[in-house]
C-alpha cells in the first residue's frame, strides 16, 4: 500500500533533517531519481524545511527586512511544493493511463498527490507534537494536553492513509477517475499579479 511506503519515507526524511536541523542543509535523497520514492522524499523534505521557515518568521522580534527575506523564501518553497505535488500526480496519471473508467465512475474531490501532500504535513505535525510531549521544561498539564493532540493526529494518519489507499484502488479498478487541475498560482507570476505587472510600466 502506498500510504505505508509514504509514511515510512516521511518519517525517514524528518529524522534525516533533524540530524543537523538546519534549513539550508543539502538534501541527500537516497532514491532513484525516476522513482515515486524519490518524489515522496523530495516532497517531505520541502515541507520539513518550510515548517522551520514558518517557525522563524513567527519570531515577534524579527527584523522586518529579515522577515521579508523569509516570506519570499516561503513563497518559493510553496511553489516547489506545488510543483512536486504535480509531479506525483503526473506519475499516477501515467500509471493509470490504460485504465478504462466504469460508466458510473466518479471523480474525487482531490487528486492522489494532494492527499499525499496532507499526509506529509501530518507526519510533521506528529513528529513535532511528540517532541512537545517529551519536553522537561514544561508543566505536566502541557505534556498531557499535547499527548491528547498527538493521539488525535495519529488517529487522523490512520484514517487518511486508508483513504489514500482506497482512492488509488478505486482509480485502478475504474470506480473513480483522475482529473487533475494545475494550481495556477497567480501571485508569483509577473503576468498575473497586478502588483508585479504594474511595476513594469
């Protein structure tokens, strides 16, 4: 099942990242560049680095110029995240290219890759919430509150993993079909963001 593979890879990514715990440390993707596993590792690495960028930018004492620097980096990271999700969907579109949808087949509300995207983010939530339960500089009430939240996140991962596996099985069997829309983000496009194309006049 793909969810098991994805969850294992996401856990590896998060552990690999936290060996050094530095946003700009080079990625060392251990998987073949043409494989789905390579894309899954890359996807979660992008998410993990961005998670820590989001922490940095929320420092209430951050210098405004530094804050702008990180905001722009987060924008670029978001674009990389979206591009990687679309690569994963392209993998599945190719994999299921020969599947003939049943007459009553339905389209899902989100593509397989965007569901996998949520699974990657969930892995990060689980990791960091677990770290909160292990802190020794906080109250017992804080630990217990975080443990309750962690239990919910773990349950959510079980449910989401099952949903992803069922979606892919349904597509493979023709009960559902893939219909992928590009995100068409506008704010980074100098031809679509009025602030950007207005500045060119």
